[in-house]
């Protein structure tokens, strides 16, 4: 069971609907999953093991990666929804039409 989940609502994450799920395992802290829900789809944006023993700030590289992946998830979802209007069979990974 995930010990703590909280919305990231500060700074660059404000208003994006991204959740941070944290858990501890074998004395390590994992910021295991950054997720966002778009429509009825949950996108996993990033996961990493917290390395710093002091401070709670997330490294800038991780912040940037989460934001890039969030934009990609929004684009993927928009393309999948647009494709669903023209074709009922979509690949859940790529959003592209399946053969067959």
C-alpha cells in the first residue's frame, strides 16, 4: 500500500493535476510514481529513488522531465481521442490504428 499521496500544487506543477506517491522500502524513500489523470486514462510520468538524505526539493532535471512527459501525455490523449472519432480500434500505447 502506498503510504502517502499528495497533489503537486506548487510552482510549475500548479493546476496540472499531477500526484506524487511516496513510499519507503528497506530504509530508502521512493518517489515512486508521478501520475496524472486525463479523461479516463492514468499516465505514469516518472519514478525515482530519493538519493538525498537532507532536503526535500526535487532535482530540476526530474521536474523538467515530469513536465515534458505531462505535455506528451496531453498530446497522446488528444490524438487518441481524435483518432477514436474516426476509428474505434486504437492501440492503447501508440494511439495508432491497429491492423486487422
